[in-house]
C-alpha cells in the first residue's frame, strides 16, 4: 500500500500532460515494473541458499545434499516446477517448503518444530511487524534455500504432478478452498482472483482460473518484494493472502496451504517459470 | 518379450488404468478432506479466531455455487439478508462526508495484525473509484464517482445506500463486497459518514 501511494504520487506529478485515462495509468505501472526487474536483490538470497544446501547443520551435522525434492536425492535442477507432488516416505503431498522441512528433520536431525520455526525472513522493514517468523535483521534459512532451489528451475515449464490419488485429492481440495468464503468480510481467494483485469488500489490481480494469469503469477513466486525489502516464498504468499482475508493464521506447510499451492500450480501448468522475480 | 506375456501386460496396464479411474477422489472424499484441512491447518491468532472459518448460510451457499448461482438460491439469500438490515435508531441516515472520506481510505480492521480496539476502515478505495483526486483506487467494484450527483439524496436513496453498505447481499447475493453492518465491521455512525461521502453535494465524490 505504501509503495502504491508513492507510485500514485509519482504518477500524479509526472502525468499532468497525459490524459488521466485508465490505460495510461496501467502503462505507467507496467513501465515501473520493468524498471524494477532490471536489478533483483533475489540473487543475494540465491547465493546464500546454494551455500546453505551444502552446509553441515543441525544435531547430525549434515548437509541437505541428499535431500530428495522429488527427482531423486540431491537433484535440484528442475525440482521446483515439478512440485507439489506426493512423497511415499512421508505419505503426503508436499510443496518445496514442507519438503525442505522434512529433510531438515530426517537428514539434519532438527525437530519438526525447529524446522518450521522461522519459515519467512525478517530483514528490512517488514510490512507485518508482529510476524512471529520475522525479526529485524534475522534471515530465514528456509527462504534462502527456496530462492536458490527455485532459481534452478528458471526457464523451465511448470509441470506439477497430479496423477497420484493424493495429488488429485490435494488439487480438488485446493480448488474448494479457493472458493471457500468465510470470516467477517466474507472473503475467499476468489473474491480477488476470480475476475480478469481487476485491481486492489493499483495492484493488478491475477485471475487464477485463467491459465495466462495463473502462469504469470505462479511463475513469478518466490519474489523479492521491494515494499518489504524481503524475498517472499509461495508459502508466505498464501499466509499473507489468508491474513488479508481476515481468516485465522494459515499454518506454515499445513495441508490447506499445500492444497492451495497444488491447485495454483495445476492452473499454471504449461507456463514458463521465471522466479525469483521482483515484486512491487 | 515373450509373446505370451503380452496379454498379461495388457491386463496389468488395464488394471492400472481402472485403478487410476477408481482412485479419482469423489466429491464426498474431497469435502471430508477440506473439512479436515479447515480444522487442522489454521490457528487462532489475536482477534482472528478459528471460529471465523465456520460459514453462515450465505457464505456456505456462495462457496457452493461459486460457478453459477441458481435464481432460487440467489433470491433466497437476498430475502434473508434484507431482513438483517437495521437502520439507525436516531433515524439519521447521513453523517459527515469528511469522516466518510477517512473511513473510505482506511483498509485496516479485523486482521490478526490489527489492534482489535482500533475502529475498522471501510477499505472502499481498495475496490472502488470514489473521488477524482485519489488515483490509487481498485476496480473490483464499480466506480462510485458522482454516485450522488446521478441519484440525488432523497430519503429513499439514503436508505438504499445505507442498506447497501450495511448488507450488500440484500440486493446482490454473493456480492464480493463485505456486509459491513451485518458483520459488525463498521458501526452505524461510520456507515452514515460513508452515506454522506457518497451523497453529499459537497463531497469530492460528487464534484
């Protein structure tokens, strides 16, 4: 919202000679986004993530290099675009973040609580100052790993697996959750993401049932958020949307979060993955 | 491969295919999974309790009929929601448009990160154009610029406007707009200020 205000101010100041028609506003927003795209601080997170993957950590003093992200132990290239998927060892459908938490437990010996304690990083000036996962100056190992692993799928086609019955169930449940309206504002995901070409303030909203929109949305998370000075993951995106929907807190790596991500990944199937991206 | 193995392989493939079809989760299985997730994947934080996930009739019907809303369901929702509207006991439907503008600008309220004691805003600009000056407006709802200029400010229009903000679903079942009065997001007085913002001759909405 803060950046939107600034942007609105910039637009008001620099566009007096243009017609105030909506299309011009839209064009300026696009130009602003392209300007942002040119240098992306996500690279710093990616570099840290690559290092962390190889670093021995935890009670077992082990690295994550044998972690199976779905394509076999240690295979990172192309793993992100094939997730979420069913994993026989846990008996669950997992996205990247819940899978990394599993590997931190099984390979590095952390407790499940430790593995999930700080899923989102909190440097810079977080928009949500009471976020328990954040603390100014604190980084999230999870976020760094996600940045690097996602970057290893850049340019690849989004192709989640929805053949196993549990994957199918996660997808169908995710679809229902997308349409689930509740809370004091009657919101659901569909409130903001059910129609084409809509905005909240100046922020464009993807219609998630439209393949092109879903591909662009799914294909650009994780993303570095300029307004927060932080890299944010897909789990964070779900958590934050759900907060704004006035729902109770969506638990990190919960089944509902994974079902929603499975649904979105499937909607985005066939798109080109281009993340970590840069966001407003 | 031995020729005699081919029928066996075909049979096995057939088995996989049938199993594949049979294992596609049914609607009731999906419903059970969703109910389980609603129960297990969320936790109360601050004012946002897990009880918020329990749907009322309108929420349940709107979720169920998200694809297309049958006429009888939509009529039923509107009738039930109409009956919830409470007009101010003072009889005064319109307040101060300047207060209304502040409420329309504010998007806080009811999030677990919001102080429960702080009054909620109306988040109006999040979804609507209202005044000409505010360029940062959303488009989920229609533009309300010149709302009063086009409709006047008769008592009937005031009543309609108050009712629309109080319970949007009384006139449009499953509207994206929150039922601000019915769900206790905005107070009676706050709603009267928003009515003024929309209808007052001096409001920036009608300039």
